[in-house]
């Protein structure tokens, strides 16, 4: 009886899906489920073009990659995850990755849809088809490669140290922090935290939920050091270099940042690698890089 019932339910489910697909073909793109996942199981490029939008996952707060333009009036902690509005007020996302994503959507001829969510949830959301791509300063790691496919790296990075100035001249490398008397901050689930645990195992590790909260704790002298990606630390130091900070800017790990997509999608991966090569050749990549890494005009406008 159970087998017959299962087959009946399976037939009904297949019939419902077939009707949905037929209706979608007549009336427009198919709907998404209540959680925002697309119902179609097509190759990503076909799906993106069919829906007319590129859903890009990231988490705001990683300078200068993804930030909020403060002129919109919202602070990071007030921003609902995976939501573009708070009441009737539009949130404006800015940063290196955001500009790259906009160019990507333009190249595809679709609408750019930013999706802000907690960094540890990005890969799960991608594989649940709630995102099309992750563009979030994500480092390539062996563990992540088991869950996603990475495009060619778009930037080299590595872990560096922001140090409270009370340790200037005493701490000159990560090795000097390998002592329980030093409290070292980073963010769980990141390569910064992994570097602390593997290369500075004897320090007192203090996790923080966001990069901003860890860096602010360092400014206040509540921790001795903050370990994180060089691009973020370089920008934070430039913004606060007169406020109790020393920047040990030579990376002590070697990492590559790349865009992540679902596995087994060779067509999309080929397109992304071609797009990256194209924007590097035509000057768009350099223009965006210079805007966010070599200029300071935006410092006063972001959170």
C-alpha cells in the first residue's frame, strides 16, 4: 500500500510540475518557492536569462568589497538580511565586488539583484538555488571546493595583522603573537580564523561576528591584534591610522579570491572566466580597482 501511495504522489507531483512549466512558458518566467529558490533546474546561464536577473550573494561589512552607502541612512546592524528595503527606504550597496557584479549583470543583459546575508550561509543558499553566484571576497579553500566551483581568481590576498600600538616594536610578525597573553581577534568561518587556529595556536583567540566589531574592539584596546585579509585591513588602517593602530602589512598566508557557483555547471564557469579576462583586457577591472583601492573619496560615505 505504501509503495502504491508513493507512486500516486509521485505522479501527482510530476503532473503539477509539468503544468507549472507549461504555464510558465506561456505567461513568463516560472515562480520561486516560498523561500526564494527557483523551481526550474536549468543550466545557470539559461536560468539567469530566463528570469532576467542575476542574484549575487555577499555580506556587507567587508571593506572595500561590500559596504552600505551611509547616505541612505541605514546602519549595517539595522539592515535585514537578504532584503533590499527597510520600510520604503532603498538600501544602496557599494564596493569593489558590487561594481564587478553590476558589470557582470550588464554583460549578461539582466538585472543585478544583490542579496545580503551572513557569510557562513552563502554556500548553503547558493546550493539551494537562492543565489546564482557568490561574489563576496571569498578565498579558495579545499573545503569550499568540495561544495562549490570557483572561477579563475580575480585577486590575490593573504592574512595580515592589525596590531594595537601598545605592542609596536614588540610584535613584528604573527609568530610573536603565539602566546596566551595575546588576545587575537578574527571572524569564525573565515580564512582569518583558520590562520589564527593553525599558525598562532597558543594565543587567546577571540571570535567576533563581524569584521567591523573586531576592528573596533582593537581600536578600543580590548584585543591585542586582529587577523584578516590584507585588502580589508589596509583600508581600515588607512581610515584609522592615527588611532592606536600598527599595520603589519606583509601577508603571512597566500590566498586567492574567486567567484563561486554551483558545481557541475561548466557553461557558466566558462562564461565567467571569459568575462573576467574581458574586463581585465578592456580596462574595466583596473578602473574599478583604482576606485576602491587607490582612492579615499568614498571613506566618508560608507558603513
